[in-house]
């Protein structure tokens, strides 16, 4: 990864983990999206119609996501007020949540019923980790593409690509830079999805160890100014 230690490198690691954890949760928790809430509305509707498991987790995913983001904001404000490092502290907290997700998934999974207490606790750990990641990214990496929302990134990347092909954009250099960042984010997210799916197929929830390692690397990074 180019310029390791840059905001773009950290955003790339977060995007990889976003795809990785979301895929593992979807495969192992009967369609639960841990990294974003939009998909849970769709799978909740499907579960209600089909009468399948996982309804409770999908219903509670949104309020939990909102609660964790709010707590992250409050924690960041408190840390800043006391002169403590905000970004590293929150990233370490995310690693602990990922470790809990990994440990619970391996210890209690696979889950025949995604609405069982053990499955719900496991899913809530993954959702909390990804909600915290989203909050951290929005506040501390606001100039980088989102690490979990690929629909908007793909739309903007397509628009930028067409504009560059047509020529005559007001600022070609800025458009090219944005396109590179968007393309990298999409690539890292897709790579996380692919690696997660392969590992889940081969070793089940044990593959979540990768997300803990990647999260730990991100938490240990000390950001350099963007160039």
C-alpha cells in the first residue's frame, strides 16, 4: 500500500475490514449486515415475508448503530477535552469489539438460529465495531471516501470517469485525485469481501481473525500529513 501511514492508507485498511466483516456477518448470521444499515432493511423485509430467522437482530441493528455512533461522538469529545489521543483510542476500542466478534462467533457459532441470545450478542459485537469505524471515518477521515458505503462511491467514480473522458471539467487534477481515491476504496472493500467469503468457506468464523489483525495494524498507525 503506497504511503503507509497516510490518511489514504488508513482509509484503505478500514475499507478492507468493512467489506471483510460485512461479508462474514452476512454469511454467518443469516443475512445480517454489520457495516451498514441499508441492507438490513431489505433482508428484514425478506425475513418477515419468508418467516426465516434473524428478524430480531435486523430490527435492533439500526438503534444499536445509532447508539454506538452517538457514544463514539461523546467519547471523542471527552477525550479531546482532556487532551487524550482520540483517533488511536477509538480505533483500539474498535479492535476490542472485533476481537469480541471473533471470539463469540468461534465460541458459539455456527448459528442455526440467528435470533438466539448467543447469535444476537455476536452480531451486536460486529455491528458495534463497524458503527464505531463509520463514526471514526466520518470525523477523522472526512476527506477520504467512505469505508463501507460503496453505492455512493461507485456512482461518483463513474461520473468522474465519464467527465474525464469527455474532457473540459473545471478541475481535471482534482477529479483525477478523487477518482483514484474512490477506485482504491472500492477495490479494498471488494478485496475484503472476497477474502472473507473464501475464508468463511474454508474455515468458517475463524477467518475473522484477519479482521482483528487488520484492525490492530490500523490502530497502531500514526498518521502523516496527506501529500
